[in-house]
């Protein structure tokens, strides 16, 4: 059991070698308890089996990356009451997502990206079309992700309502467009403002897809008039933004390690902490605190707005709002304990150590003065 007010990874056991990078995070505001799906171990076992079946654990380093992602925890913490079969689909997708993210990160780390993102765009349009119509046969035969994507799309069609499937295709379009944008933007705009960074980071971190999977974990479909309303859209975006920022916090040490071990010089890895440091000329410690203040403001606003609209919500929407709340805590706990963030490349276990604590008091409240999100306080 994780202590409700202290979050830290398990002790490092990498042959007694001390971590190369150590990060101590400021306390983060998460006044809700951690909840865990009762079949988490089954979700994890079957998720790794899915990746193995598709040849995505073919060597020790790749298998370590898959296992170390601990993807089952992300949804096992986010949807503690979710249907196991529906949740397994989300877990399998997450294992694949992290592998794709690592492959994209490896290309960036090698210094090989020159802004040509055709390969990613080509794959993106084929993935979206496959989610819309699994029988369309647009995925390239022999591509490493064609088999798993087709299986996921087929399973999605079998269990999900057409409205859920439409939302999932739209969410992937949102995510993949953001990821394709990121490739040239990293080269052409290496030092974005906080506003521009958050606007686009929320896209390529795949929060829209993750939160659509949260919807699919429940069999009842939220009516379009509810899920697209201004307050619910704001609440969904708030959870996506906090998840984005928290990923930058618990992934900060990993990003630093990757930047340090790049084979050729390259632009700094995009991370909210780095953005604050460069945009406002802050020290690393100051930038960490500024990042935490931003996410605490959003969590505080989320809880207030959620309390306002939940009483009048339909049963399906109430369950979604409850899951959004568990996502906030679950995502942070997932990131702070996942070996993915301690073993950056699958070959250096324990290279990074990140610790932090939970608090019931926000570091700051009120609109942050970031134009792309300030409307949440309207």
C-alpha cells in the first residue's frame, strides 16, 4: 500500500550503483485517495502477453521497456471500478503507445530528425482510418505496429458503442496531429512560451485518447450534449493538462538523462520545467516550483467545478467525473512508481531516482495567466 501522503519509487537495486540523476519534486496537491483495480495483476500479465504475441518483446531491452512502462497501473489506478475486459483494451493500447513514444524519442535523441515527419503522418492517417474501419486494410503489411493496431481496432469495434468509436478516432487524430507537429517544432521553435508549450503538449501527450478510453471503460455512453458541454469539456481538459504537467514532473529526471546521453548535440528536450527555466530565467528549483504551482491551480479549479456540476449530471456522466478524479491521483502514482522513468532506455535500471510528496493544500489557486487555459476559470 502506498502511503497517501508520500510517494516514492521502490528502492533502487541496480547492483548497488547509485542513481546518475536524482530529482526531488515539491509537494503536489492531490487531496483524493489512491484507488486500485482489484485485477491489476491480470491486466498487467495480459498486457505484456499482448505485446509479446505481436513480436514487440523480441529482445531483452525491448522487453524491459515494455515491462518497465507498467502501463497496467495507469488504467488500473485511473479506473478502479472499470470492466476488466474493456480496461484490458485500454491497457494493451497503452503498452503500444509507450513503445511508439520511445521509438519517436529515440529518433529525436539520435539527432536524426530534420523536420521531415512524413513517415509519422503516413502511419497516423492509417491508424485513424483503421480505428474507423478495421476492414479497410490500409496498414502497411509487415510494419511492426500493423498487427497490434488492427487487433485493437477489431476488439474496439466488438465491444464499444459507435459513439465511443467515433470519439476514439477523433482523439487519435488529435494526438497524432500534435505528435506530427512536435517533430518540426522541436527544431524550429526550441524555446516555446509556457502558453504555446502547454497548448501543443496537451495534444501530443495523448490525453484525449487516454480520457476516451476512460469513457469506454464504462458500458453506458455519455450523451453528446453532456460530454461536449463547456463545463465537462473544461473538466476533461483540466485532467489532461494536469496529467501532461505531472508527466513532465515525474519524467524530468528521465528527460535529463536522455539529453545527457544523446550521441550528438541537439535542442533541449521539451519539458515544462525546462520551459519555465528558459522562458522566465529561473533556476531548476524555481522552475520545479513554478510547474507545481501551475498544476495545483488547475487541480483546485477542477475540484470546485466538478462539485458544481456533479449533482445534476446523469449517472453515466457522474461515473465519468468520478473516474476523472481518480485519474488525477492515479496518473501521478503511476509515474512516480513506473520503472520506465527510472530505467530510461531499458538498459540502465536505477539510473534515475525521483521522489516527492502529496499535500492537501495547493501551492497556488486562481487563474494562472496562461491564455490557452484561463477560460476554465470563466
